[in-house]
C-alpha cells in the first residue's frame, strides 16, 4: 500500500506500508535510507523521534492486497495476491 504522509511543518513524503498493527506501522519512506516505525499516540501517529505525522492518503498497489486479521497475535502486512 502506498501512503502520502504529511509532517506538521507541511512537508509531504510518499511511503510504502510494509507492516502494521493497531499501535504501529513499519514504512519505507522514499527519501530515507532505512525503514521507519510510526507509533500511534492518542488519535494520531508519531515518528520514532516523536514528530507528529498525518496520513493523508492510502493508495492500493496493483497486484498486492492488504489482509486485515480480526484476531490473533502478530502484525498485519501487505503481501502478494494469493500468498499467505
């Protein structure tokens, strides 16, 4: 899943969602060398350094699907169609 993220200072970046659960997300941000982990704080999301971030858009990537688990442990992740 592609994402458009906006920092409080107005900077917008494109990212790819790699894995997620209800409290955190692992994303690959186009301008960063390493992946980043976003954490849910109250009703919003923050970077590892505590910067507030807004998810402006979620865009499906053709040929992939996002499976949401309704129960059981473990993170949710984006995977290839038909793969488990």
